[in-house]
């Protein structure tokens, strides 16, 4: 699953660590999600979208060929 977390972090001037603290996860979790090595749970995906006040589709894009 592709995502735009890094873009949204940059727009809000947030580090991975700061976002991780806001969401209650580790920086390594944010890093893994950004690199596409880990797909977040549905709950975490919604938390991320809610934090940035956007729809989940604006943050995450599902791609069958990954």
C-alpha cells in the first residue's frame, strides 16, 4: 500500500518522532509505514488520516501490483 505520510508530515513540519508520539506508536513504525515495509492496521490508518484532518484515501493508496 502506498502512502503520503511523508508529504503530510512535511506540510505540518513534523518529524517521524513527533507524529509517532501523537499517534501512540514508535518512530520505527512510522518509518516502516512510510517506506512501505509495513501496512498499518485499519485503526492506525484512520488515526493518521484523522490527525491530518483528511480522508483515509488521501493518505493511503492501495495498489495490487506492489
